[in-house]
């Protein structure tokens, strides 16, 4: 199955074309240019494929850049409406863990993604040369709780260059690894079911009614 993987949750946006374990095409960028459509066209061109040949689109659902994840979801939803492709949404924390494995990290690895407000999205994985197994699911932690994981001997991987923890490994979730993960899955989803991973409850402050003088 030919998979187009969209991983836009970090400072590096990546598009990969993957079939099984093979990466057929890849395009990556930091910053706002080139745009997502240009990245997709570049990845397809390097893979020697047309849009109609893509059978599945995999999306990194975050947590991370809310705008980036939303744009990737919107692209996938539109593609499914137009061409009827299969869709898969995968946690970017899982993608980061498999990226850590590709970078040579093994043992107990914790991912830490800045959630602002002094909190971090974190999950822990047992990483071996054969694969990754989640041992603690994604949750919101205070800084002290993440520091406790490091003190207990867990290796720390983060996509945030300003991560405050000593000894962390800077890693960005890879579109290639997202595509490889998707190639092992069959729990496809309709586009309307794709949602960004956002553990904190959304709160709104209602603006007061306007005053007329």
C-alpha cells in the first residue's frame, strides 16, 4: 500500500511517501515556506507517483503545533472526499518514539512535548532494536514529574529546542517513521473522526456585551 504521511506537528514539517518499510519520496521544511501543497508535490515527484496512486494518507495528530496538525487533517479530509483514500491518524508521540529508535536510542525512553503553562505532554516507551512498546500512555505532567522520570533513568526525547531538561535528546517526529507505522496498521478512519490530540480541556472566556454610549 502506497502511503502519504503528513507530519506537521513540530518545527519541521515533513511529507513522506512510504510503501511497507521503504521510503519512496521525502520532502521536509522548516518555517512557513514551501507550503504543504508544494511539499506534497515534491515528495510525490521524488517517488515518481501521481496523486491518484496514493492509497492511504497518514496524519500525525500531535500533540504539538495546533495549526500544523489542523492543516494536515484538513488536507487528508479533502483528499478522502476527492479520491476516497484510506485515512489513519497516529499520535506524534508514537512517531517520536520510533524516531528515537531510528536514532539509536534504546531502553526506557520518555517523550516530552511542551504543553505550555509549565506542563508537558509525556509518554514512556520501551525501545529496542526490534521496535517500540508504550508502557505509560500520553498524559499531562508538571515539570517536576518529568524531572522525576529522568532521575529514575529514563532517556528523554523532545522536539522542543528550548526543552528545559538536562541531557534531553532533540528529535523531531519523522514523516518517514509515521509512514512506516501506518504500514503496520489497518484501523482506518473516516475523515470526520480525525481530531488533534489535545489533552487539556478547551476553555473559553465569553466576551462581555458591547457598551453603547
